C-alpha cells in the first residue's frame, strides 16, 4: 500500500514535471532562455513543485471526490513571450507541447500497464490525460488560453489575457457546477478507448 502510494506520487510528480519542462524546452528552442537561466529545464521534480497547484489543489479534489479523481499542476515555467522569434505562433507552440507531453506519457504508461497489469500505471494514465485536457480549457493561465490567445486578434487576445487574475475562481466555479468534468471527461474516455483501457469512474 505504501509502495503503491509512493509510486503514484512519483508518477504524479513526473507528470507535472514533463508538462512544464516541455514548455521550457520549446520556449528555449524558439528563442527565450528564461526557463534555462532560472534552472527550470531539469527533470528534478522538486524544482517545479507549487504549493497550491501541486499539493493543495490535488488533495482538495481527492477529498471532494472521495478519492476517485485528482489533477494538479507544477509551478509554471517562466516564459518571456517578447523573446520568441514569432510571438503569436511560438506562443501557441509553447502552450501546446505541455498537453502533448502528457498525452505521450499517458500512452507510454498505458503500454506498460497492459504489459504488467500494475494498477498504479493505469492511475498514471488517468493523471496524464486529466492534466492534458484540463490544461486545454481556454481559461488563463491554462495552456488552452495561451493557444486561443495566439489565434485571436490582438484586441481580443489582450482581453482574454486580462482574465488571468480571476482564472482560479472560474475553474473553481466550473468544478462546483460540474462543467469541468463535462469538458474533460469525454476526451479522456476517448483516449482510454483508443488505449484499450477502462474508463475513469467518478
């Protein structure tokens, strides 16, 4: 039991770490060295832990769902969008690689779950799919808002970015109303069917 918990906690830390490091590497590739200079281009998960998003928020969801569901995030990798070579396009690229990293990690864990049958790997798949599709919701500061901001005209993009101080409250309202699950569960279950895995039961 303790070993299972430690494995799952490690998978969660690597899930959020891969997500953030992928943002940093894409930003670095597109001309911004901020994450590199601040030591965030590392797979050491302790460099990416955020007190609220990595610890408090997942525990809140676990308690609220009776231990059936949790997602969380790491401390966002710093990106200076002004340093990017083609800001609008690169802003989208930097944002989209985080969810893509989690989809790839989910697929990797799904393969090993089917080989080993070890249930913690299945929960790792759930974590990665949850984080990927949660982050694609277009509410600042989630990745979906960065993607949408890069696609919108400048005026609308600035309006969307101005919502960021209220982002957490909007996410909380979506959760309390049930809209959050309505948004993320269909794509999660679609991927699970592709992987040949059982659905998440909430």
